[in-house]
């Protein structure tokens, strides 16, 4: 648990929510888990400005905000690769979920929520964002990036099934193996898929 708290302490969060009480609740929950709330905004335009200025590790955006809504702000923040975004809303309609995903949100949280809902959403958003950043640094073209992501996703699934790994553990193993053997993550993933299909995959080092 101490390791998680140490990791979390390095993560800086920006909150954008027009209801002050909800902002306060969010800030308290995050602080209790060791995250640092570096900024708060009441509208989407202010959220973008603060995100550009503060460069947080994560941005939490409510959908319904004045001046600019959370989806438009998410699109700008995610599009500029400033930070991963979690969308916060009282509505859980499928079309909003799809719009949030299209805007670049890494996770989606429906009000009312508990700390037990918030923390996994934060970790998922951070994990997915770091994966995408690592893959994008490896390949330049959009088509290639999509192809690599598909291959890595399949390889992660194979490791998770074969060795009961979590998704972040599987990705870190692929990334570490690529670095250790001076291979690309795509090459490592293709080898994992070939070996798991043949039943001869070497057990990953811990």
C-alpha cells in the first residue's frame, strides 16, 4: 500500500467542476489517496488554460459546465497531449459515453460516486495514457500506431490469460522486454503471440 501512495504522491491532478461542493469532495478524496490537486476550475475554458499552464498528470472534467462544456475541453486537452482526461457526469447515456471516448477521455465516472469508484478510474486513465504515449513514441504514422496498438493489446491479453497478470503488469513486461532486448514492442508482442499459440512461451521474469 505504501508503494501505491508513493506513486500517487507524484501525480498532480486538475479538477474542473462547476459545483463547488463536488470539487471539494473530489479534492478531499484525491488528497486522502495521496494525489496532489494542483488546480481547480469552474468552467471548461478555465480548465484548458490551467491545464496548459500547470501541465498536470491528470485532468478530471465535468461534462455540464458553463462557457465550454467538459467534452469540448477534453477534446482540446487530449488533442494537445497535455494529460489524460476523466469525464465526470450525472448522466450515463450511451451516446455521452461514446462522445466522451471520441473526445479522448481515458475513463468515465458517473455521479454520485464513491472513493472506491474514483481511484480505479484514475489508475485506469493514467495507465492507458502511458501505454498510448509509449506506443506513439515508437512509431510515427497513424496507421502504424493503430496496427501496433492492436498487436500489443492481443499480446497483453495472451500474457494476462497465460500468467494471470493484470493489464498494467502485462504492458510493463512487454515494454521492459523490448528495452532489455533492444526490440520494438511490436516485435516482442508478435513473438509472444507466436509462442503462446505454440504453447512454448517462456515464463516472464518477475
